[in-house]
């Protein structure tokens, strides 16, 4: 994007002031060098500022237009999510909004979950070996950021940073379980993509994964530790208690069939995406465990011997 285009974009943005207001604000300090301002709006959107996002990525020049300019580069297009492409299209048609803060100047908002997609795009591009040195530095920075928010999800993280969580109903474990565990068993639908198992087989060196074939028993234990145990404390135990078993002791329904549609399933899906992303950028099982450990071990000690051979 040229300087003239950026100037025109900024002029257009200044006339499109959103009626939405910021209700909560906080600073997410990731390292001594990296911090991001986080916001929650009156319509419950979780936001970063476009300029602040670019600054956190250490993008040089162009202010709030720096991120847009980078995301329009041809090299990153194969790695962009559909949601990011839609956002870029909106930015190109000068439909960006500005939001008034609790205090301070108006800013151009950037949806928090789009930032997750930006992180994934850079990390995936880096795994393909197509980045120059400055781009590699950004990808490394974004992997560090992605690892920081991978465990709780960026929405929950922003709620904590801004203090919005204090306004939500809280009754610790029981209310958490009520949000995550459904009173009824959901109709079975395929929840775990084949790619999750394909990556396990690839990283473990087990050969090709074949759908509908009997899975090694150890895969169930891996799934519990990597996925279900990373949900809030108590959820996996409650799933185990709730799930009916056959006389032989086998589960009669899948754990995910007991999760709620509005909280449990979305958290599971987002966490699956985060884990699969870490798998994709890993060359082997040890590499993956290193990245997983960086993302999760501060708050969760792994309880399963991942070095156990295939059963």
C-alpha cells in the first residue's frame, strides 16, 4: 500500500466512528519488550488496536496500515484464514471503523481472534522455509505470543486482563462445569478432524493414518492429556464421571458429546486448532512436546508418559 493510499484510508477511517464503546481495557504484558492493549466493548467484542497489534509484531513504519500492508503481500496469501481475507477486503474498501475508548483517543479495532489467525499464518509460512530474516524474526515473536495465549484462548485471556471476568457470574467449579458439561448427551458428530490423528501418526513415525481403522489404545490417552485435560480444571474428571460405560468398561459415548454447545464445544474446537498448529510446525514428536510444554506446562504438569511406545 502506498503512502497516498494509507493517507486516504486514514482520512476515510476518521469519518466512520462506531457507536460501540469500550467498557473494559487492560495491558497484556507478554515480555519486557512486548505488550498489547486489550479491550472489551459494550457489545462484548474482544479487541486489540490495529496499531497496537502492528507494534506488538514489531512491524516498522506505516502505523495502523503496517499490518494491512504485510497481510496483502503475495507470500503470505496461502496461509491466511478466510476471516482474515474478508477483513482485508473490508479494509481495501475503506470500511474500517474507529472506536472510542474509556479514555484516550479513538482507535481502529482489530478482532482478537483475527490476531490468532495472523500468528498461525506467520508460523505456518515459517515452517515452509519461505521467510527472509526479518520475517523470521516476526514469526518467532508470534510463536512466542501464540504460546502465551494457547492454553486459555485469547477471548478468556482478554477477559482476565481487562477485568471483564469479574463482571461475569462466578461460582467457581460448579458454574464452570455447568457451562462446559451438558445435561444431555449431544447427538454424535465428528469432532476431531482426521488431521489431528494424521499429525500424531506422522510425529510418532507410525506410518500413514487410515480413517475408520482401529486406533492404537495409547491415542486415547494422548487425546485426554493434550485436549481434554487442558480444559478448565475438573472438566475431564466430570466427563469421566458422566460418561456411561459398557459391562466391559468401555465408554458408550464420546467425551465431547457431553460438552455444551455454547461453551464446551467452542473451547474444544479452538484448542484443537491450536494443538494441530503446533503439530504442523513440528518435525517430530519431541519437537511437538517441546512446543506444547512451552505453551501449557506452566499451569499444567503432564500426567501421561508421552514416550510410551505404540500399543
